[in-house]
C-alpha cells in the first residue's frame, strides 16, 4: 500500500504489504512460471523416450530387422506426439499449432528417411 508520497508501507516483519490486485498479479505471474518449469521438466524427461525409440531402431536395423526398426521409429512418433500434447496441455495452450507439430515430428521424420533410404 502506497502513502500519499508514493512510498510503500512496510509492516513489522519488514515485508511490503500488497493490495489484493497486486497479489493477484503476482500469483498469475507465479502460476505462469510454474507452468513453464513443469513443461520444461516434462519435456526433458519424455524426450528421452523419443531418443530411446530412435536409438533402439538403429540397433534393430543393425541386426537386419528392417520392419521392426521401422515400427520402432513410428513408435518414436507416437511418443513425440504424446510429449507435444503434454507440453501444450501443461502450458495451457491450444493443441493445434502449425509451427510446433512439424517440429515435434522432425526426429521421427529424419529417422524414417534414414531407414527408407538404406
């Protein structure tokens, strides 16, 4: 709360007292940061599933099991789609995004291109 001079009043504990409007603004900012941190953590964990599927496809291809390698690469696309959906839901954004859907499926597309050109 500001006085007539524009100076914020400090309570006994040494912290500034906030109006309900200021508190609401701070809580909204805090929730936004919490969502972003949660999305980054979720992405960091689940992207390992995409990389793991692609790595497994590489190993399986080396064993001569081409069909299984393609199936594993397609599975990486499923994991990428789940990762994309989870991040968008955590952030509270619309699921459809002309920019982020192709970016999410890029590792799978590269893996398929590599497998199909061998």
